[in-house]
């Protein structure tokens, strides 16, 4: 049989069949195939409101949607005894990519935020150098720069889990939000130090900030020459005040406190200065009573961002994606394992590109939840073979009051009602 196409490409016999079938169906329902269909509302009435009028005006500096106003940094409660000291944590439970928006990047201030005019600020390089130098901002901006994506983590991140005898039921941001990841752009310190000329015996550098407390830390010269740089930009724009505007020291993978903000002085010396912070607060006490000083690198760590603390799974069972972030101050992430049974069994998670050196790495694993109680955990291993310890293992190493560099496995308990809470496992 030969079919001749109709007006819209359908064979004429098929068009007739469809028309006849429609009439037969209407008749079977007691209707009249020739009767007029009910009038539909006008097309405009069925459009969403946003399509009926012109939109609003844009802003000179783009802002998040008003519908995302709940996604903000989390402030640590302040007291009169800690005037000038402030902690603002990143809401990691809302982050999906590896780059933390500048406005959500965590910050810790020991002496408040100084208001520094860039045209009156300068960086001095002096001490064991042949030519003491002074760099104002205009001069620094003329030097070749590097751009690198790196995480930054406070040494005291996750202190609650390290110190509290019972697991606190808080969000991920509250528990571990003193870590973020951004693109940092600035001038390698090797350019500036080599221009100044290093004298024999130079082995350390004391970096000092221009804040009210003259925050200072001692760093090995060799490490600064290899990796250190003066950061002037974050995520493509000039540093924000809470990140050290107009310039800060940046040491990839090292504890946040050595990344001195509002940097104004680099003194080259032959020994550490043993400043207030490095001799006290940022010195770890081991379980045997010995002191662990100058433990610069942040160890390998991971957190499940979803599902996580104080979230609720919308359905009592079914398919979910477990996802999170991993990082290490010693290099790239090699693998992340995920457990849904409290560590009895582990499955390899997928690592999503890019997997960068000393940066956040995103991981995911599919999960078919049966509606029963579950304990979710993630365990990261870096390219040097370092893996996260269990909480009990970490606690055995350090004194009861120690909390810096806490990198134990984080666990979340999912109840039968879908609610998620922090647990120790």
C-alpha cells in the first residue's frame, strides 16, 4: 500500500483514522465530537507573574537573590571578655562547588577590623637583607602575579567536636565552617625577598599585620620562598577588609593564623620570634605533656555537606546523593570513602574535577536509603597517603584541652524521620 503524506507529514489514512477515533471516543463518552470545547483562559492569565511585566533594575555591584538571604555567614557568639575577637563561619552545608563566594568566606579577627587606606599602606622588608625595601600598593601592582585556588582553614576549626564530651546538634557550618576555598592572586614572595638580597644566616621571617594587636607569626624562609605570596585579590576582586585588605600573606595549606592579614612588615631573621600566638594559643599540647610547636600544615580532612546536621530528608526512603568536600594541606586528595553504616563498610566516592593541590575537592556517592537509621561518614586520603583518623584515635594523641588541627572523621546520624544530627562514631 502506498501512503500519501497529508499537510503535516502524516499519511492521509492515518489522519483519517485519528479523526475517526476521536469522534468515536467522544461518542462513547456521550459527547458530541462536533461540540465546541470549553473556552480556555487567555494565554496571559496562564503565564507566571514574572512574564507579565518588565523586570526591576540591576545594581552596580551584583548581589545574591533576595530569596537566598538565609545563606549567610554564621557568627560565633561574642562576649565582653573577647572584645575585638570575632569568628564568622562559612555555611558549608549550602556550598556545592569548590569556590567559596567572597562574601561567605570565613574570617577570624583577633583585634577587630582595621580601616586601612590603601594609599597610606606599605609593606617593609628588612632584617637580614642587603637592601631594606618598602613597597607601596602601587609598586606591588606592577609586579608579575600568580593566581592559585587554595583552601584556607583556621587551626581551631571543628573545636566543638574536639572538646565537647557529647556531640552538639548543630549545622555543618557551626561545627566546621572555619574553612573556605577561593582563588587568590598576588606577588610571589621570592620576587621581593630576592630583590632585597638575603644575607648569610637568614632562615626565618617574622610577618606582622597592621591591626590593633600587631599580630605576628614566624615562618621558615625556605617555605616562603617556595610557596608564599602577598595576596592582593580574592576571586578576581580586591581583598575584602575581613580578608586583610589591602594585602595579606598567603601560605597554601598552612593554618589560617600564619596567613597574616593587613600585612605591613616582613623581618628576615636567623630564628623564630616566638610571638604571643605561636608560643601560646597555637601550640598544641600532646597527651604526654609535650608541646607541638610550629605545626603549620593543616591535615587531610573531609565533611559530608548533604545530608548534614539539622537538615531533614524530604522523603522517608528513596534515592539520595551523598556529597561533600575534602582537602589537605599536604597536596591533592587521592580518594574519599563513604560509609552509611557507621564505618562497618566503606565505598569509594566519585571525585569531581578539578582535583587541585591544597584545594577543596568535591565528592559524591549515590545512596538508596531504606528508611532505617543510618550513620553517614566520610574518610579522605591525600596523595601522600595520609588518612583521617577516628575521633577516638585523635583524642588519644592530644591532651584533653587541645583542639587545634582537629581532622577526625565527621559522622551524621539520619533518623527514621529523616532528621540529621551530629554524632560521634
